[in-house]
């Protein structure tokens, strides 16, 4: 059995093919936009991680400075209540700072996604012009 397509059937098929081509183009454009957004987000996250790392380094340095002052006050061996209170206050500040720094570091590690590769376009059949 042979089927002969009418001119009308052929035109409908050509229109359908053209619609599919347009949809594929739109999908490719959308995919490219998503990949661009993913790259921008990845760069933003990397920059954020660098900033957070710098903050952690700064906080650790501050903690070291507080520990040095605390050690100097303790080494002075003063019995002056004001010096003892200041020493205890510095100890409390350093302890709080260290806890917060550890919490910040842990949060960054917990919320940092593993590196991923960008998703490429799906394999699509190539439509040849009619």
C-alpha cells in the first residue's frame, strides 16, 4: 500500500517541523541563559567563600591578639581587682570570639556544595531542512 501525501499534508508537516525547530532554538537559548546564571552563581559563591575565609583569618588574628594581652596581664601577676576583671573579660571575649569563628567555619563547610560541572545541552536529533 502506498500513501501519497497531498500538498496540504506536506505543508502541515513543514509547518510542524518549523514549529519544532523554533522550540528547539528557544530551548537552546534558555539552556544557555541557565548556564550563564550557573556560572555567575558559581563565581559569586567562590568570591563569598574567599571573603568568609578572610574573615575567619581576621578573627583568628584578633583572637591571638586577645590571647597575647591576656597572657601579659596574667604574667604581670597583679592582684588588683580591676586588672583581674579586665583579664577575665578578655578571656570571655576571646572564648566567645573563638566559638563564633568555629561556628562560622563549620557553617561555610556545611553549606559549600561540591564542585559540579555545567550541564551541557541534551543530545537532540538534527533536523535537516526540507
